């Protein structure tokens, strides 16, 4: 066996297997186990040192023993080592243990009595590897039964919830470094307090010089009234922040400075200022913007009917 796998291959291979097992079984987060837990690195270093020391000692003992052999013994040893692997004593012994196979000369011992047209049957035993594997499945079934059906460790529903929580955490982690895919077609109005607070912070950092802290406008237009130069609503305001104002004048494009998902928060915060009527606000500029896609309310219909009825009544009186 040592002839097939020399020490310079065997030692690093065992070391790599042990290190891989440590990394697999020890939860060290994003860092490797030997960095997160220095004792692991120390253990692996000592383990490697012991392996190298043992290999050196065994190699030295083999050399001394070989020199102590007679010429006939040396010749027999060299002949045994030169045999193919399938003819080696190790392979033969392993094959016997795993299969319990009988040589052709010994098959008469396991022949059954019945004979059918000259065809006889061997009473072979099951291979030990198969039998042992069958026993392992029984042991596994017992452990599974006790763990999940007696002690109720966890079921498929809780396992699913755990996996989903892990997946959600990984998605959130990915979003921190993922490219920002927000654009005018996907943008929606944010109303939660956290997003608006972040939008307000960005607004106060980048926008107050032109629009004042309260949105009343100075160099830039008033953001609190219903008049808009380039259109109102979340999509138009977001697009204005992304692409900038009118060519040659107006606001610059912010897409190179602020990522689109943050511009969505700024646009949502700006729209939250509607109707606040701050003091000393700048006069309205642009046109009143009406969202044509907004659903018509029942109140407006009733109002229209009432106004129409009132008009008919007035004509009748006249």
C-alpha cells in the first residue's frame, strides 16, 4: 500500500482531508475555520507534524529492516512488491472479506442437492458489504424514528421555514453588492417610514441648496404645490432625478452620484411634501399635474350628478 501511495502524496492528502472536515463541520461564518478559530490551525499544524514524524520513523525502520534481511528474503520481498495490485496479498484479503467468494475448486462445498437438466445451484452467501449496508439502513431507520417521530426534532414545515429564512438573508446580503436595477418603468411610490426617513436624509444632503429644507424652493422650484415643470407623480419625479432637468438649465442628473434605489426614496420623500404649504414658498411654476391613471372615485361621480341636476333645475327656474 505504501508503494502505491508514497508518503509525499499520503501525508498532504490526509492533511487536506482533515482540514476539509474541519471546515465542513465547524461553522466559522464567512472566514475559514483556521482564521476564525486559531486553535483549529494549531491542531492541524500539530497533526501534520506528527504525520511527517511518523513517516520519517517508519521509513527509517523499513530501511534498517531491509538491510538486516538475507539476500533470499530481499528477493522474495522485491517479488512480492512487484506484483500487480489485483494479485497482491492486500487486495486478495480485502476481496475475501468483502465478498466471501469461493474458488472454483471449492464450489462443490456449496452446491445444492437438486439438479434440473444438469443445472445446479450454488448456495452462495450474501456479500458482507451488502449485509453490513443493510444493517446500517436498519440502524438509520431506528435513529430516524426516535429523532423525528418520538422526540419530534423538526418537521418538513419548520425545515422549509428555516431554509426560507436563510435564503432571504442571502438575498438581502446579495442586494448589498448587486447592481441596482431600479428604473422608471419599475419605480413605485414608497410610503413606509424607514424609506421616507432615508429619502429625507439624502434630500437634506443634496437638494436643500436649491429647494430649501422644507421644499419651498429657492433656485429650484417649489416642490410642495401641485404645479410641475416636467410632470408629477413618482415616475416623472424619479426620471427627473435620474436624467436631470431641462437641457441647458435646471437640475443636474443624479444617477452617477446616487444609486437608483436611493433616488426612489428621494422621489417618494419629495412627493410626501405635497400640500405642506411652507412659509415664504416660491410661486408655482409649470402646470398642474393630474394623474390620468388614478381611479375615479365615487365622490367625484356623485358631485358631477349633483352639479348636473343643479344646472337643470336652474334652467327650469329660469
